[in-house]
C-alpha cells in the first residue's frame, strides 16, 4: 500500500491522469485522503484522475468506463471505507440568448486612454456604464478598484491592450496548464485569419457581436466556438468598473461553452489560495452541487466575495451558484431599468445590472457586444473591487449590504438595479467616513 500511495501522490501532483470524453466522472470526498480513494478504486476498478484542490486534501475526481451504470457505481462507492460524499460531475454550458441589434457604442472605435491603456471610446462611455454611474463614482470617491478579481470563465485574451496591464497569472483547468489564454482554443490556421484586424460589427455566435472581419466570423460560426470570447468580455466589464483591480483568469470552460462542475470547484479553491478577493461567476446550473457550495463556503470564510449570474431562462427559478445565500445573484436589466425578458428573477436575485448590448473587450485586441446575465454579473464583481479599494476588510456580508443600496425596480429583482455610486457611498458610511 505504501508503494501505491507514493505513485498516486506523484500522479496527482503532475496532473498526469486526465479523464477522457468517454468516461463517466464523479466528485468524491474521502476522509482517508489520497490513499483511501486509491484503495477504493483498486477494489471498484475506477481511476482517480485529479485532486480537486480543497485544503483538506479529501476531494477527488474519479472516473469509470462509460459502460458502468452510474447509479449503481455511486452506491458502491458510498459504501467504501472513508468515502463520505459522492456526486456526478455534471457538464455545464455557457450558451446564452440570441444577440440583439448592433449597439451604437460598438461602432465608436475612437481611441481614448483609460487608466493608462488604449481603449475604445464606445467601451468607456457606453450607456450601461452611465446607468450604473461608473465614471461618476470613480471621480467622486477617487476609487478605481483594488485586489484580485478571479474570473471563472473561458479564459481571457492575455495580450489584449486593455487587459494585459492588470492580469495576474491564472490557470487553465481544461488543460491543466498555467496559461489561461482563451485564444489557445483556436488553432493556428484559424488564428491567422482572426488576427487580421477589425472591420465592422459581425455576429459571431448566439449571444455576441464582435468587430471582426467576415472571414473571422466564418471561422467562429459554429458550435466549437459558441462561447469563444466570453471570458475576455466578462473580464473587460470588471475592468471597466474597477480598472485598477487585478484580474486572474481561471479557464474552466471550453470555447464551445462546455465545462465541468469539478473544474469550477478547482477554480474556486485556486482563487482563494492565490490571493483572490472577488470571484466572478458568469454561469448558472441546476440543481446545486454540494461540493461547489462547500468551495464557496470556504471562499467566504477567507473573506472572499462571490458573485454569479442569475441565468437566462426568463423564469423565476433557483439557479446556482447565484441562489446560494452567500453569493450575490445578478439579474439583467434593459437600458430603461426594466427586467430583460431573458433574465431569471425572484429569490435567487440579490441585485440586477444592465445586460443588453454590453460593449466589452474581445479576443485579438478588439471589442464586442453581448446579451445575458453573464454580462450583468461582472458589473457587480467590479463594484465589489471598488469597495475593496475603500477598505480591504470588506467581505461577503458587508459587500452585499453596500451593494444592496441600489435603484429599486421591483421585488423580482432583489434590491434593485446596481448603482456603483450608492454602493460605494454606503460602504464609506459603514466605515465611518463621510
């Protein structure tokens, strides 16, 4: 058994045992740690693929052949000595609603300098930014964000002129490599076509319009790239609100929008262990995951603020992680302060933010517009980073209380539509500052 233990620890540290697409996946907590779960898998003919990074060293990804009955296997695994919890490792999707018309801001490519980096004027002065009073808040309270915002998403364009100065090293959990650049999902021949300079706004997938050339649109017009750029966009919205905050890209989803709960869990623990102060999650799923909830509990216990999108079903449903009590769930509003027709609503929503035609950064140094609660949540994540700029001791509870000072719309949208000015002002008051 000692030999098994030594080999297994090396395997997990190296990340050498990777699950294949044909395997079934399970998230397993074993109180006996690596030695215990390895012994169980010898008995049950399963594979221990990865440690999922929880500080106790008890959480693992286990795989079996796709010929094994998952319900029967789950029961057998729960009967093993040391195994205290098992759940299926579900595959999730980021795919959102259909894009709307090209917003005027996306055609305003006049260059401006925004906190030392060249950006488009239409990005800085878009309607959503004015609605939540981004520039007014920055200028009045002399805040521009602080701390690290961890983005659990598809990665980012690490060379984008707007984002490159504020990025800190992240991780690609889809490949188990340190590089979280989402351009790695595009092959070299496609990249050559994409990297040809912008021309005009073009639809590139279900929920995004990007300023790219026609050949680029053809490359991205397929399921393989249905969510390409999603992470660069959400990161750009955080940067718009809190330009001095650092951004940590944690790639947990592929360019087609698919990702696993296990990678979200790994990313959450990674964010906390590498100095993240805010975790931004522009995705949702049902039902809840017990281990994902535990990871968020751990983040909260370390003073980390968690934000998630409420989902795009247009229904009063509980989507996770937004519906967890220690996460700020974010719905989407129009530019006229009404609920977006695609946005979920109800008790899972803490606050709402603009989510229609949001202009943000896009891979290969250009810009795009998107629709969905995915693009509402980063406005709140960025606001949390503004609160960190006032006082680093802000946590989930105090950040939620400050951000609850919002423009009331209806009971369907929690505390109302985000107002960065009111949130920062409330946090200053809570700190005893004028």
